[in-house]
């Protein structure tokens, strides 16, 4: 059984390590973090491994660098002074395997592996990981190794070209991060209208869930409903009259409205498109 060392004991690192440990496909070696207590907490969550400093990590066939993107190059450089074989990979969605160049120069197979899952709560991520798509990019040998590792914990690996990573990660950020921002905008708008927080969540959560499910099942154009989709300029203007008390929120509504209008335009009469456009411009 191959030994896995984990550098970076945050939510992603500890979640993946626990999944592989539970599946019995790796033996945990060292777990390293900037703070000793964080590494110890990660070891307790994983259920295996030793909390160690970077320069005390044991030999391993697999190295997961689950540190922030801004630290990857420095960590790879530090490790290159100590290891000269095995497979090293990181979990950044935006950066490619090239950030691990110091390790590749030492003879390691390098790759990036990005699971398209929110790791906001590690215990929940572990429970819900099965079926998660995992974008693999890098050396063919490293990607082959990682494909087997992720398949063993229920992941669905797929290849991704290095040049595609920025656009891929932007899409993930829009679908995940910005969906959260939209939820915040909707909840704050509902509460300004007089709904208490619990009622706002009860009203908007199923509506948002249904709409997103429709968008990915039926396609965005077919799923779009509401005043812009109908070309109802009067209602758009009414919304903005209420939102203008918070200019940033009104600006966000206008920007989203313009995107919605582009999506709805093929099914609208030119006069309705012009009227909605005018309402959004006020």
C-alpha cells in the first residue's frame, strides 16, 4: 500500500486524506500544516497519520500539496530539496501542474486534481463525495495514478487540458461561489421587504433550488422565467425602484438583468426587448 503525505491540513487536504484512509487505498504518513495544532486536528479528523513539520515528513510515494495557491510554488521548492521520486499533486482548480516544476525537475510525476465539490464542511464533503467530478491535468503517469485513487473513493475523474484550467475554474466559481453571493443578495432583499430571516430562507431556498435544477436539466433559456423573460419592463422598473436604496444591489440587479435579457431575447418582440433595456438603464 502506497504512503501518502499531506502538506496543508485544511478542509480539502483532510477530507481527501480521510476518504482514502477509509477506503484503505493508502497508508497515511505525515500531515503538515503551518500550525502544529491544525496538523494534530487534521490527524484526528483523518483517523491516521502523524502531525509533523515539513522537514520531518517521512518518505512517501504520494504527496498531496493542499496549500493555498499562493504557497504552492514555495512549498514545491522546499520539498524539491528533500525528495526525488514519487507522485506530487495539488488540488487547485486554477493552477496547473507546472507550478510543481521544482519537483518535476527532480524526477517526480506531477499533476493537478480538482474535485468539483464544496469543501466548506469537511465531514459533509466526505459523506457527499461519491460521484464528484475530478478534473485531472498533468503528467500522463501522474494522472493515471490519480484516476485510480479518486475512482477508489467514488470520484469521477476526467481529463482537462492545462490551457483550459482558467476558464474551467471561472465556471466553477460562478456556479458555486457566485451562486452563494446571489443567495445573499436575494435574502437581504427579502429581509428589507419585511420578511424575517427564517421566512426568507423558507421562501427562497426551494425556489433557488428548483430554478438551478431546471437550468441544468432543461437548459438556461428554457428554465428562465420572470419579468425579463416575459419582457415585462414595468415590473423590472418596480424592482429597481425598491432596490435603489442600496445602489450596489441595484447595480447587481441591472447587470444580471442584462444577461437575462440576452438569454430571453430570441423569444421576445423587439419592442419588449427595447423596453426592458430602457428600464434597466434608468
